[in-house]
C-alpha cells in the first residue's frame, strides 16, 4: 500500500513522535512518502484564483503542488499532522490547504479522493488540538474523503517528548497504536465508503455546476464536471470503486 504523509512542520517534536508511533504498524508493508512544510511547499497562496479560473498548472507554486497532489492521489492512506498554533493548524499547513482550493467539491474535486482514507494527528500544550484537526478535516471532507480518523491530545506538561512523564508517553502510544491497528486491518483494495453527508454536498455542488455550465459551457469548473459525467448519472464514488 501507499501512504502519503503531510507534516505541518519540519520540527521533529512531539507531533513528529506521535506520527512515528502511528506509522510503526505500517512500515513493513507500505511505501511511505513524506512531505515537510514549509520546505516542500514554501509559497503562500496569494488568492490570485488562477488555479480555479485558468487551471491548476497556472499556479505560481504548481511545481510543488502538482508533486504533492500526485502523491495524494496515488495514496491508499493520507496522514496529515500538525502541532497546534494559537488553536489552529500551522500556517504552513493552512497555506498548503489554500493551494488546493481548486480541488474542493464546488470546483474540480478529484474522483480518486472519494475512495480515500485519511488520518489526522494533532497535539497541543494546553488546548486547541481539536480545533487544529478541524482545520484539516474541513478540507479533506470537501475534497470528497469520508473516512477520516482523528487523534488529538493535550500534553500539558512539556513540549519535548522525552520530558513527558513515562506514564503519559505510554498512554499516548497506546491510543495511537490502537488507531493504527484500526487502519492496518482495512482492505485497501476496496475504496472507502462515501457517507451521506459527502453525497449531499456533492448534490448541492452538482446543481450549482449544472446552472454554471448551462450559462457558460466554457467555464472551467462546469466543463470539468460535464467531462466527468457528473452532470448526468455518473458519480465520483462509483468511479473510485471502478478504478
């Protein structure tokens, strides 16, 4: 299986250690590709909207984004990690998610995403880990991913893994290993189930794109939906199952 990991920081701190514990269960049987932010995506989204209006290849950071996207689309499991900065994901993680605006369901979602599974790992010193995870989960769900596992924790005592009480480290390790086992047991030859909420989001976007395509057949998003067959009876979760 293929696993793509997006690390919201280059720092090898507690979040890194938690991610390493989670991946231990997969290392013998998976090809793991990791990206570290901001190194692997150093540019901020400037809101130029070129990716939406003119195509993703026109983004000033396309050389970075296209490489990461290819890896995400080839992955059986996507792992997103971030420490909590002021109750949210890191700025580098937010910058990456902003770059993928064109892959949101109201625009041009990739059909492969509807069959993906993902795990989000966040931690904080005091509070905010759940809020940071929500930042990422919001984007993943609008990419079309329904099966998303979330691990959050507040370490409370220190920002250095080795300085945490041994009992606390063991507790966190146990919870992560339990989550990892849940995902290890999955049959990745079968795409993930697409839930009702995702299907309802898709239906709402489909109505919007039908109107858009009718008014302007050359508008990029509507044209993409038409080419995928989504304005008719084709659905991306069925495409994922047929791949």
